[in-house]
């Protein structure tokens, strides 16, 4: 990557991290906090407060993606960060679960993922874009693990309402990063085709279906894996980061060499299919052997190698398939599918686990990459990478 591409990748990864680390810190502490409110929240209200964010995100990705095609990526990202911050302050200023839910909806309305991904695509050449997207995904993964460890500690000092307010401040801190650190890109020519053209493109739909299943798998894994870790390794839930952290770091080591080699050899489609096969191998291993510590750790590592590879490949392939003036719309559809995936995975695999146990949950999860392979194999190789660097507004 050249200097401007590195600057763009670091700046946009920082925006993702600033926006999401507070969100992730909420996850391990929110349920207990909500039960302890002056009027204790019901389990349904707690679930709604957690899940409504993803639903709002899914609903806004497409319109904000289209808006970024028409009015520019940076204005949409700044607006989204501001709305997200307002929602965070609303949730942190109340002890009423109904207002907390309202704040979570506002957080979700600040849906900037599609605009951020589209801007990164605008600012990187085809042959380095997958690496840039993988760095973005790796940053999110590290933010998640750091927040998982820090959440209970920070909550002990400033409370969960304080974490909500801190989340708002961090989101506001992302605005100067957008304005001054991230390079600008010229507006693409406005397309009249809009989202309908994107929805009719079967090649793009194969990738949208893939991200839905990938995030369904991730959520399903976290429905079942914590119980397997307790049963097999004897780790209490507050210590699970001691497994997740080394597994994630170890899983990242082969990802960037694999991606770079695939880009150099124009073999990203082959790596894409191989990574789905990796998921299809890891999950049956968990189903059959999660009671053996070596199998559990090895299968989780294989899963995250495949997952992190696909997290980089999918948005890169989307951006290379879609015309430049429809990237926001294409990544908006992709983002909506990404946020709907956890709802599918959580409901499906949570239900299977409740009825038939852990082995059955992992086995059910193993069917999803097989379904994915049934339509992923029809994906054509992406267009050849352009050699010239994109035009940037420095």
C-alpha cells in the first residue's frame, strides 16, 4: 500500500474502533445492570435493548449507503457518528429501560458501516483492497476482545451509564479523524439505477448471502462456545478472554500472508472458497470433539482463520463487483445482510442448543457453510486489479 492508502486504512479502522469499543464494553455487563434498575427490566426488554441496535442498523445501511453515493462518504459518516453519539448520551442519561431502548435505536440509526467501507474502497486500489479490508476487520476483532476484558473493569469505575456516555464521547472523537486524517475522494457520477440494479445483480447477491451466513455463524458460535469452554476447560465466563485473545491473535497470523499471496496471483476466488471450506471443517470438529481441549482450541482457531479471511475478502469483492457510483448502495445491501445475520444465527442455533444440546448446535451451524458453498461456487473471479492508484483529495 502507498502512503495515502495506509493513511486511509488506519484512519477508517480508528473510526470503527472509536465507535464500537464502547458498544462492545456494554455487552458483558448490560444484563445485570438492567436487572438492577429502579424498575428492573424484564428479560424481553433486555433482549430488545441489545437487539434493537442491529435491527436499526440493518434498516439504515441501504439508504445511508445510497446517500453516500450522492452526497459523499464523509458527510454521511460525520452525520452517522453524531446521531450515534446522541443515542449513546440518551441511553447514559436515564435509568428507565424504555429510554435506554430509545437510545439504542438512535445508536443504530447512525449506520455508517456501508459508507466507511465504500470510502475505503474508493481510496484503495483493487490489488491491496482485500488487505485493507482485512486490517479493518482485524481492528474490529481486537476492539471486541479489548472491550470484553475492559467492560467489567470500566463499569466498576464509572458504571454502565458511564460507559454509554463514554461511547458517545468516543464517537464524537471520530469526527475529527474523518475530517482531517482520512483522505477525501472525489464524488462518483450519480447513478439513476440505485439499489434495484444492485438487488438484481446475482453475483452481488451471492456475496450478500455469504455475509449474512458468516455473521449468523459468528453469533451462533458465541451462543454455544462459552458453554463448551466452561465444560471442557473449566474457565469461568469472566476469564474466557484468556482463550479468545490468543486464539484470535494466532488466527490473524496466516490471514495477511494468505490474502497478499491471493491478490498477487489473482486467486482471491480460490481463497474465498477455501475459507468457506475451513468453516465447514471447523464446525463438525467442534460438534464431535469439543470435549477434548486440543480439538476445542484447534477448531476455534481454524474457525477464526476462516472467519477473518472472509471478513476481508467479502467487502473487497463487493466493492470490485459494484460500479464506483453504486458502491454505497451495494455495501448498504451488504451491511443490512450483515446485521440481519446475528438475528438468524442467534435464534436458530440458540433454539437447537436449547432442545438438543451443544453437539447438535455445532452440527446445525456446520450446515450453514454447506448452504453457502451451494451458491458461492457460482461466483465469478473478480475483475482484474487496476494498476493505477485512485485519485485522492489530499
